[in-house]
C-alpha cells in the first residue's frame, strides 16, 4: 500500500528495539589475572552483634560450640560485662535462620543487645585481585578465626559525597594513600584488616564496615591515628564509628569446604 510520500509501508526502516539496561547488569566481583578480567559471583557476609550483661563468658562459649557457630566471640575492653559476636556465611539466609534461632535461646537471649554496634557487610573486590576466592572468602574468614590476631577494633564508616564527585583517577590516588598504611602494618605483622561493603545493609546508611585485627592493641590504634592524616579521612569522610574494641574469648575452627 502506497503512502502520500510514495513509500510503501514495507519499505520503512524497522523500529529500533529499546534496550533494557537491566540486561547489562553484572553483579559478580571482578579481578584481573594475566591481563584478563576475571569474575566470581560469590561473597562472604559478616554480621557483628554486641551485648551487655554478660557475667559468664564460658556459658556463651559452650553454647557457640554446641551450635557449631562459625565466627569469633570478643570481650569488650570498655564494658566489664560486654561481649560481641561476629559470624559469617556466604548465604544471608543464615542470619535469619540459624543465627536468629540461636540468639533467641539461652544464654544469648538473657543478654542486653547493643544495637548501636550492630553491623552487617559483604566482602567485595576492587578489580585488581588475581585470586578472587582468596580475597572474597578465604582471607577474611581466616582472619576472623586466626588465634594469632586476638585484638580487634570494629567500626563502620560513611564517605562524604565529595569523594563521589572526584574522578576515578583522583579516587585511586586517595585510596592508594589510605590503603598503603594498612599494607605497611601488615607486612611487618602488626595489623591486618577486613573490609566489608554495607551499602543499603546498614540502618545508619554507612558505606563500609572495617575490622582491624592484630597480636597487640597499640598498633591497631596507631593505624587509626595515621589514617586520620590521609585525604580520605581528613577530607572525604562524613562519619566514623562507633568503635568496638575487644579481645578474642573464643574462635571457631574452620569447617572443611565441600
């Protein structure tokens, strides 16, 4: 059928399909090995819960061992009846199932929760890691249960919007300065970290959960002190803390992987 302009309907160019941006979304973690991008769609979730009113730590340890909980129990240096428990799993349902039931039974349901210290985060890759399973699963898990790292400082942080307005190159320089301090302490065995992303997982809208772990407390405090001078902390952080400072009272042993 001819139209007034002389073109047939059949001659019209086909309409372009509208692409769905969701089809291009890839939520797997990225790394790089031998010059090639690698990916792994796995991550470890960690939850930190603090409590008061504990007068018998051994009762808690017995319950943790009986339930075969994976994680670590800390005593709080700033509260003589304070404790905290960090647990981990690749499946977030673990915290709503097994751990929810566990916390609602004695002796933990007899404690006083400290919700201001509650933290939930997930491991993540930056993009240069050559072994993603080590970065996302093995290393953070092993640091939680390493008996050579009994002292800990756990805290959340939120970056300021000014950081997100910087170019990627500027961000990389700032993060390199910040991360270099942690790596320097790690090389001499004085302190290590666990970095978790908590975007949309934190009731206070924090961005990250950080754990500093080491054989002694003073170097961990020194890491925080030195990082105060970096551009990220001095110019591009909206808030830090609250800080939980404690020492391991109990650690689980690593379960065999399937």
